[in-house]
C-alpha cells in the first residue's frame, strides 16, 4: 500500500510531462493552461534547493532533540537503555513521516524524507546497542547481519510506501554488509551479494511487466538500473575488492585471494553484462538502464588492464576518451541519417527539457569543482539604463 494515491501520482507525472512539452514548443500556451487545470494535485511540493535545505534542517532538529533528551531527561544511561530509547525514537520518526504525508500532504518536501531516513538510522543504532554491544544480552558476531538486514527491510518498505529512490539504494548498501557475518570467504561474499541483487532484479522485472504504462514504471526503472549496477559492481573484483582504493592507485588487484576459475569467470562476466544490459535498455527504450549499461561498459574498459595484470599507462585515459568520443559521433551520425533523424524509435535530437536541465546541473557542478579552470562567457550584459538625482546621472 502506497502513501500517495494513484490519481495524485499520475497527475504529478502528467504535469511534469506538460512542462517538458510546453518548454519544447510542442504545446501552445492555451493548450498548456487547459491541460494543467485538468491535472490539479493537492500534494505540496517545493524546488530541489529548498527540499535539500529542509532535509538538512530536519536532520539537525531530530539529532538535537535526541541529544537534548539524553542530556536533560536521561543522563548517562546504560548502553541497553540507550538502545531501547533509540528504537522508540525510530518508531516516532517513522510516525512523523507518515503524519507529514497523510496530514500535511507533503511530497518530496524534504521534511518527511528526513524523518524516514532518521527512522532507518535509529533502528540500526538501536538494534546494535540493545543486542550487540557489550552487555549481558549481547549476541554472537555471526548474528550481526540482523542490523543491516533490519535496515534493508525498513528501507525497502519506505521505498515501497513513499517511493524515495535513494532508500532502495540504501537497502542495497545494507545488503552488502550482510555476508560478512556468514562467511570469511571474499568469493562467497561477492556471490551472495550478487545473488541477492539478481533475485531483486527478477522481482522488479516481473513487477514492471504489469506497470509499463503507469507512473510505477518510472519507479521500477530506477530500481532495475540500480540492481544492474549493483550486480556488476559485485562481479567486478577490481572495483569492489577489500583494498579497491589502494589497488586502483598503487597497482592491479592480486588474484591470490580468489580461485583462478572464479577470478576469470568474473572477468568474462564483466564483458558479458554491459552488452546484455544495453540490449535490455534498448529493447524496452529505458534511458536509465541504457545509461547504466554505458557506464558499466566504460568501467569494463577501465578495469580490463588491472584484471589482466597489465601496468597502467599515462595515455590510457586519453585513448579511452578518444574511443568514447568516436563512438558518440558515429552513433549520432547514424541516428541522424535515418528518416527524419529517427531510427527504430531513437533519435539524437533533444526532445525533453529534462535533458537541458541535467546538462545545466552538470555544468554547474563542474564549475563548482574547478571554478578557476572554466571561464563562462555571459550571454548578456547590463546597460542602456540610467539613474540620477541631485544633478548626477550614470549608466547601468
């Protein structure tokens, strides 16, 4: 059961598409106004910047309230008592998220999202404090998988209930911590995580068959793309090994901790998954799945040398960049050469304002990352006006 009604979700999806169509000139202003009035939604929304601010402030408020409680009301409690209170706070945080949605009708507003996120963190912290800290009720280490398991289950429920895509990612991250309590074998841990993701992928793919033309298709599309990426990361030993950061900078990963059949099977799978993923995305015309397929294909090219034990060269990034540029130009020219610039339902032309917004966001992020290396030439200049008073005037 979802927190938002189907009619509200469909109305929001339709209004989003109307804005894209209107910005690209597919609708006249009169058509846009008429169709917008027919898709009125009672949910309260805000822009992404205020959403992030409200999310951060809510996290601060929740943390401050919990800190005040342990400072003023319950001072120096035992670890188990602290865990019990944390579990209570987790339930209160989740109830606050439900109230924010049901009573205030908030939708992606930041406040209800922060309450939901706090409930997951407080639940995991509470379980650890009650059952796995140094207390008479401590459980053996092999049972510590219950902590990420509880976080994964609650994150999946929040994803199903509210539709927050990042809670699905949080559930996937929690799954990564579970096999460590079951087996010390790195190969078994990789296989276990990949098996969990594969099971989730099968379930999501089955659900998408019944929701292809509804708003839920977009929700399941994000989940499927994340699961495909998770499977690839679990298989590619050069990206998810224990010492992945050190081997990326210092040298290739040694295959000593893995059996040779397992090691070379994963190498073969890193070459098989990208084309299968791209074929899946092209068949369903799913942009997110296609994007993940392109990313994992680049990762396969980037990690092939470490897999084979070959040394990296300084010109490797240059060759990879040239290959990607050439592939992009060839695909673009091939699509543009079709009738009307379209081949099999695909085109290189921009059809949605979302593409431009994503490019603008990427440009802003790149500019913030390297403000001194990118010079943006303004497309306008001030001038033509004047102000004055007391015998003085000036252009502006």
